[in-house]
């Protein structure tokens, strides 16, 4: 295995896992953010039933990304967790709240008061988790103070105007994923409601992502050098992102069902790819690359063998579950 760069392989696996989580759990969180604005309780039932067969499997990818960092790049945990304790705690708490609410809401069908409580928990947990994820990404972009591989900043260094904006941007982006997913999976007045919400959400995403794109090179010298240095080809990624945004607009205007969701996934994919290219190969800019932060090669190899065995099964189950539960979800029908 000496001929293989284990750190590079692990970086690709973790990057793939995080990307899959964003693409697959993003619309799930987006539905939660949209929950308070749904037309009625039947619409909320449909919204939850569209993701009931797949939502817990979607979060498997987050586990892969987090566990992969701990196993392959332990220095990342040494620096990141002290810097992001509060943000990560809020994210995990939000995911726990929405997970509990997801199950218990269906068990309180006849209790209006209980249902309102679980609706609030599901929506609030989704919003908090999405905001925290965006703020964590913003903190990674702007960077933080380290000395000798140790975080030396304050507990709230992760909360700045820039990270608040990235948190809000992710919330709105996930909501857009939610409406386009609902266009694909629902019909009738619920689908019409999703069609109506998509254009203003798309406009908000365009504005906020545009501001973040202008602000990003100003808060991080590494990104500035990457964007305006020798790697001019990176500008193709914002162009492709804008093309995907136009694809969403075009498809919604023509009442297409699959294309709005696929174009929104493409928008997130190219944005994510742009972030990776902007920071590569730094894990903790500007001090530590993927090779500096790596664990011992023996540890990476041992764990890699297990991941390579399990990953095809996870991928297979993921695609199988989406295929089996394809099609529309109607009011009064579902999996709970």
C-alpha cells in the first residue's frame, strides 16, 4: 500500500461522505424549516412521509464524515472541537430533537397539543441544525487562531457576522432543497404551494450566496490567493452554480417535477466543490494540510479496509431505498 497516498484516499472518502450528507439530508432539514409555513396538518403529514423511509439513512453519511475525521485526521478534532464546541453541540442537539419529534409526532395523532409540541420540536431542531452546520462551515472558511496544533481562541470565536450569514444561507438553501423535493414527491395543492415558494427562496439563495462569495476571499487569504492567483479555472464552478440556479427557475416556470430538485442538487454540489478547491489541501488553514494532520499510516490502512468493505453496502442500500420508495406520497397515505 506504500504506492497509495492513504491521506489523499481518506480525504476523498470523507469529502464524499460530507457531500452525500449535504445533498441527501439537506432536503430533509429543509422540510423541517418549512414546516411552520405548511398549508395545513395534512400537508405536514405528507411532508414527513416523503422522507420517512430515508431520513435516518441520510444521516449515516454524517457519521461517516465525522468518524473518518477522528480516525484519519485526529489533529482536526484537536483543533476543530475546542473552536466549535458550541456550534457542534447545537447541531447535534437539533438533530436529536428533530429525530425524536419525527417519531413521536406520528404517535400523537389524536392529541392536538402534543402534535403542536412535536411540530415545534421538528421545525426548531431542523432550523438549529441547519444554522449550526452553516456557521461551522463559515468558521472553517474564515479560519481560527492556533498555536502548536492547539486552538487558542475564545468559545464564541465561531460566531461572527460572516458565520451568521453562512448559517442563514444554509438554512435558506436547505429550504430550497425542501421545496424542490416536495415538488417531486407531492401533488395537488401541496405541490402548488411548493412551486409558489421556490422562486422567492431561489432569489434569496442567489443574493446570500452572492454576498458570501464576495466576502469569502476578504476573510481568508488562502481563498484570495486561490481565486485570484494562478488557478483561474476555478471560476468555472460559480458559472456552473449560476447555471443550475437558472435551471431551477426555468424548470419551475414550466412546471417540471424532477428537474428543479436535480438542478438544486447541482447547485449545492458545485458550491461544495468550489469550497473544496478553494481550501485544498489545507484542513486547518494556513498551518496544516491533509498530510500534516494525518494519523499513522498503519491506522489509516486498517480502518480503510473496513470502510472499503462497508461503503458499497451503504451506497447500495441508499440507492435501493430511494428506488423502492420512489413516486408520489398522497395525503392519507404514508409509511407511518
